[in-house]
């Protein structure tokens, strides 16, 4: 599997492609916006946000690792990877842009939590002006469907228990949720097994052009 698989793909309203240098100003603005960050964490300083962006671009240079023969899970919350590792093996960042205008609709994270790539954690952050239109859900569902068509056995998601918007996204995408208590308070854990993807119509079609918009 190479990064070209998710480098350029489309939904009805969005183009999904790997985060690129031209997204820097929007990325920094997102992570410095108190309204966007209020259910995620403290807003970042400009310098820290710029460092995070540079790290994300470097991480995107490594192809996603997903083997053809993967572990199958019977329990959505069986043997969670966070119990064994503090950091993922690999991270990707994907930008979703509105096809008509080119403006940023969301940035997605996809983190690989095991050596063979059978389980990935997803996350999303979206500008305030893009919220409430279903754009973040549309792109995230497409990316999730694409990962599971490649052979990912389990997708995971974490959010604060009071992050109602993130919980709604997870439910709409067919994730199963449960509450867990941590040192930082109540957290919602979400899991979607590969069989759950069969309920959704695939939202991504691969581009044959091999380029970006």
C-alpha cells in the first residue's frame, strides 16, 4: 500500500488529499482557535502549531503499512492498543477541501497502532465555519471506508465525553462507544470493526489522474 491510495480521492462535495505545504496557514489557525479547540485541548501557540505542522508533513512521507492478512476482532474493545503503547507506529494527516471553492473543510488524522496495520485510530478537526453542514462526517466516513477496504480490521476513535459533536460523528459512522475513566476525566472510546463498514455505501472513488486539484 502506498500513499497514492489516499493522496487524491473524492466524495460528492469534497476532495481528500494528504496534508501539504499550502495548508500551513489554515492548519495553524485551526489549532490556535479557542472555539475549535474547546473540546480538544488548550489552543497551541503559533510556534508550537508550526512545529506540529512540520512534523505532520514529514510523517506523511511514509506509506501507510497495511498487510493483506490481518487480525480479526470479535469484540470491538478487545485488547485496546493504548493499554500497551503510548505512541502510534505511524501517523498520517489528510485534508478535506470543498470541491467547488477549494476551502478547507476538515483535517483528519489516521494513526497506526500495531505493526501490521490492522487497527488505526481516526480523529478530525474542522474550522468553525465548516461545521454544521455534514462536511466533516462526509469526509471522515469516506476515509474510514477506504481504510477498511484496504484491509484494516478495526478503526478507533477517542474524544471527551462532553464532546457531543464528535460523539454524533462516531455514531453516524457506525462506531460502537463506551465510557472510560481516565486521569483527565471521562473519555468516550469508539470502535468500528471491518464488518460494520458493509452497512455503508463507499464514499470514495480513486482518482486516476495521480495529481492534486
